[in-house]
C-alpha cells in the first residue's frame, strides 16, 4: 500500500484536473498516517493496490513511466552474471539459458542432470524486475544463443508470457512490454538499447508448462548443437536460424556467406549494461532494542514444529506462537505488530529460518544473539 500511494504521489501531479489535485492531497495525508510494516507478498488472488494503479494507468497511459517506481539491483562490471539472483551457472561459455519461471524444483533437477550446453538456469517469478535481470545477464554474455522458457507460469504476473511478448514485440516508450497481460510489465532497470540487444541475440524456445527435467535436458543438448561457438577474432557467425520447435519473430535473412544473421566482431562482444551505485554493508555501532519485547525460539524435532515465546524486558511471558513454517510464524508476529523495529523483524526471520532448517535436517539449533 505504501508503494502504491508513493506511485500515486508521483503520478497524480501529471494529471491537470481538480479531481487529481484533491486525490493528491488525500494521498499525502494517508502516507503520513501509515505505520511501518514490512512483509513479503502473501500471494493473494486479488491485490487491490496494484489493481488500482492498473486502472489509473489504463485510463491515463501518459503517467505509466512516472508511476511505477522500480526496484534497483546491483550490477557488477567485472563478474558474470553481472546481476545477482537465485540461479545456477553451470558453464559460462555454453549457448543455452533456461528460465523455470515459478517451478523452483525444476531448476534443482536440471542442475543435477547437468546437460551439455546449459549455461545458466533459474526461476523468473515477476514480469518486471525478474525480466530485467534476465536481459542484463544474457546480453552481457554473447555465448548465449537460446533461452528456454519452461515450468509453471506465475499467476497474475505471467512472467513467461511477458518474456515471449518482449522478445516478439519489444516495449513502448514507457518501457511497458507490448502485448503482455501481466500485472506490471514495465521494465525500470534496463534501457531500450538493452532490450533490442536481447531480442536480436537470442531465440526463445517456448516450453511453458513443461516440468519434465529429462525432456528439457534433452532439448538443451539439441539446441546447443545448433549453436556455433562464439569466436570474437574469427568473425564466425554465432546466431543460428530458427530450429524445429523454436519460436521465431521473423524469418532470418541469409547473408552472402550463407549463414543466418551474420554478425561482425563488434556484435559478438558483451553488451555494456547500465549500472547503479554499489553500497557496502557495514557493521552497526549499536543495536537498538525493540520496545515490543524479545523472542525465544524453540524448535521441536519430534513434533516437527517451532515454538516462539514472546517476553517483555522484565522477563514476563506475554504469549507463545506455534507453527510448522517459519513463514507462518513471522507473518503472524508482524501482522499482530508484536515487533516494531525492522532490524528486529529481520533478525527474527533469520533465526526462524535456521530453526526450521534444524527441524528438517536434524542439526542442533542455538539461537544467535541480536
């Protein structure tokens, strides 16, 4: 809600009307009244704040580029992949990348199979920042010729469909992916030139809905045989023509040398990517105590659950919270406002995750000090 109100605060001044001016005053008032409460997405079937923004943007397209604030991420100039994320790199010089969309376990299965030709594999759950990362990582590695999009597509976000739409149709002036039905298919962390580099560098193999790791591993091998290794000094073409089962935006042109879309030496060099400031984490001078009290976390391996005791600073037990999932417990704590400091909330989340792992893996859990 805070993000949505912030978006409205930025976009409403662009609409020259009395209604927008009045709503802007309300938005500023609501922002002042909000109390800080951070949590991850609950996965609700209907998310009202984004829906409200979508309706506004559909009525007034001119505010699209100003309304959606982007989530920045770190971009490394010296390492590949330049953008950190939840993925696995197997062979940097291999020609095939795989997005498993929301199928996290599919990534693990492909990594175990280690098919020849697989460069990088990971999930893509969002139709904006998730795709931003894919574009940056692919265009910075000229060895990648193919992107397999597989696994279960994310409901609402439709990251898989958005990837296909981006490759086929590109973006408009507001960097909104043309033809995407996702909730917020606006790319805030990449440039138009990076989008075009991505679209020209790869071919997408549409396997959305496929969760069969063995079939996908076989497909990786097939596509890798179609790719010519990148040889920057030889001028050899590294972009194959459309293969069977591969989606193609348009027929590839045949050059005088007989290959498809022949590249010169400059096109085979990694494309530069837009960077943002890199901030180094520092150790705090002092830890603030949460006025709401402290928590003692106790995992029970036999019952396969976790007990959390909430105490006041005079050591009085206020309540106990019991659950099998660390996520259920910390969301219960946050939603009831039994924690009031963000650093304390982060600490509780970290310790609950460790406690849950101790139950699953059987190791001894000792709660860290704040």
